[in-house]
C-alpha cells in the first residue's frame, strides 16, 4: 500500500506548468479589457444628446390637417325629460301608481264640476277630457265651486288601466252672491297610464248618486244627575248619553259652534 502512494519523478515537468499559468493569465487580461470597454461605451452613450426622429404621415390631396379636438375636463350634461320604460313602469310599487291615478281622478272631478265661465277654466277641462269630447257648458252667470273631492275606490282593470270612484260635493250659484250646497255625486273616472307614466282620462265619466247605508241606531238614555253636573252650561244642553263597556259615560250635548250653528257633540267627563 505505501509503495503505491509514493510517486517518484525523475524530472519535474516545468514546461507544462508554465504553459497553463500563461494561458490563464491572458484570459484574465481579456476579461478585464472587455469590462473596461463596456463601461466606456455606456458612459459615452449616456452623455450624447437625443435627437428626435420626425415621422411623416401622408395626407390625401385636398384634405387639411385638423388639430385634435379639445377634451373637456368633464363630460357635458344636458337636462331632459325622464322617460320611463314600460318594464320600469311595471316595476314601480303598485301603491305609488294607485296614488298617482287617484290624485289625477280627483283633479279631473274637480275641474269637471267646477265652472266659472272663464277661458282658462274651459281650456283646463278641455285638456283633461279625451280628444273629441266637448267641454261642459252653463247658462250665463252660473258658477259652481267644488267643496271637496275624494277618491274612495281604485280598481285596476288592465295592465295600465284603472277605474276610480270619486265622491264630490259642490256649491252652485245662479249669478248672485249666494251659493247653495249641491247633493253629493259619485264620478266613475277611467284613468290610464301612458308608457311615460303620465295619467290621463280615457273616457267620459259616469255620474251617479252615492250609495248610503242605513242609519245606525244610538239609544241615548238619561244621564244621572251627578254625571250631568260635570258638564258646565257653557258646554251645551245635555240631551242624553250612554255607558261604555268600562262603565264610563259618554254624554251628548247640543253645543253652539263658533259659526253660530248648534250641533250634537259627545263629551267624555
């Protein structure tokens, strides 16, 4: 084993070692030179001014080059009417549509019964009636004032069609300063919604008398003196009363109002 590890050279190969050392030294010199040249080239190009290159766009004969349009800071906005699509109209809360239809029916009923003989009043009712229907006419000097109008029932008969029952009370004068209260009347007004959501009257109204239920019965009894004594004379004349389920009394008196009219009023002492 020991004899194999020991190697004995009669002569050291100095020429081989010198050749490898020389080649490695030249390699180091070449790499260093390349790095130096690269650094010099990079420094030179950074210090050179940049010259813009002009590009030419061909223009057809007869056409003039126009400057690019100025871009506004914010897009312009224009106010315009809001158009409601049919699908959006169906998506609206049905109660809101009913309120809109009822309000239009009440307005129409007021303009339909009111009359003052003016051109403005005539034009208003003419614009509310369907096309081709003549406006109301009245004798000279007649005037009608609508006291109140209330929609009592709204029935939907189509996708955008409604029947509205309006209860109206009016006062009429034949030309003097006295107005006489007229009997209440019921107008059945047909209202339809356009695709834009605007209500309009689609037919001539049906006018009738209101249906009145039978009168309710209220059995008044004599009020005990100690209970009647709780009512002062300024509150009115005691005409009777009745007891509630909890034993308390409700006393009915004839009380004068600020307008000079005496009316039956209930008082809870």
